[in-house]
């Protein structure tokens, strides 16, 4: 049975360090059991701080980075290398410094990629990549899937009361996003809920109301509707936990 755990630390810096330590340990443990790991990354300020903290941890040297598959929970549908893309931020924060296998870094398609500005086709392409890596399923066996939590309770690019938030399959195109840019690609709730562990990471007082509502079970918020098959972790700083 899946369990939900809430962890609160003093501030955003401690949060980033603690999430980084958990991530390194999770990858090491997964590789000890299966020889590889599947990790889903998120975007945002805290996510970038987490990735920078990973690089500073001596224990990260115990990871065989060439046997880590990296995926993304969502992406802004912008040209490759755009500073607002989650992939670009992750590469600058950590990925470019690691001995990764490029074939295992599964960035979501860019708007100047093989599908051009057709976000629907780009989402299908990503869903097909997920299925190809799944070995018979719809998505791979994600060891950990990290999510930021928006001020409105959105996760990935699934927004409250937005029609695309109920999309099915593995990945969808999101149009008319309430936050810019308007076009995005996102994993679905179905795909997110397939992960062994889902980590919801939030810092700052602007997240406190949404965090409290999601933890209280407000099903209007996508953040309240995600969970890992084994464990769901809410990783918060004191400010984000302030309305619980």
C-alpha cells in the first residue's frame, strides 16, 4: 500500500540539499537492485538548486551515470536551447557535467524539432519514446518522479480546471496554459501515478495555500491527485508548509 510522508525543513537551501541527497540515494539503490534507474525531472527554481546540490555530493560519485535514464514531467514547447526550457536549465545546473549516455537523456521535443511547431505530434513522439523504453508497458518503471507545485496547485503542466489536465495516455500537448508559454508538453496524471515514488517539492510562502489544500485532499488541484505506487513524499520548507 502506498504511503504519504510529509517532510519539512527550515528553508529552500536545506530543502534543495536534502532532496539532492534523497535523489542520489534512490538512484544508487535502484542501480544496486537492477543495474539502472529511471528518473523523471521537473523544472523551476528549486529543481535547479537540487541539481546543483547533486553535483556537490561526494556520494554522487557512486552512481553509474551512464546507466541512468532521465525523463521530464513537462516542458515548455520552445526552441531547443531556449533558456526557459526545463531541459536547458537542467543541463546548465548539472547534466552537462555528468558522464551521461546521450541516448538515455530523453528530453521532450522542442518547437524546432522534427515535428516543428506541431505540439500534438511532439507529444505523440514522446509517448512513443516512453513506450519503447517500457518493455511492454506504457511508460518505464520510474524509480522516482519529481514535481514542483505551483501556486495554483498545478503539477507538471496540468492546471486546475484546465481541459488538458484530464488527458489520457502517457504524454499530451497542453494548449492555452494559464502560465506562459501557452503551449507545453506534459506527462498525464496516469503516467505520473505509475512511478514508484512521487516527490512533490515546494518552497516559499506563495506555495503554502496550495500545499495545504492539496494535502487536505482538494481534488480540484492536480497536486492532490498524484501519488506514487509505493510512496508519495511532500518535501517542503517551513514557509511552504505554513498553512498546513
